[in-house]
């Protein structure tokens, strides 16, 4: 099973700092909408990748 993405993974994918991703996840005030969208899109990429890996793994068993 693939490991869960970390804040660092999402930050790298979104091109943002870990602190910024953490602020988005914590729903801190003052986070710009476009920044939150970048984090959500990066996290979605990991979710889709994880789903594909799990589907492939199930097919092999």
C-alpha cells in the first residue's frame, strides 16, 4: 500500500511552503483563495494517484 502524502509532499507539489500548506489545512484566517485552491489541487493529485495504485494492486491479487 502506498504511504499517505505528508504536508511536505503536498507543499512540494503545490510549490508552497510547508507552513502555508499547514495554514490552509488548519483553515487559518488570511489564506488567499487561490492558495487554498493550489493546496487542494495538489492534495487531489495524491488522492488520484493513491486510488490508481490501489486499483492496480487489487487487480494483481
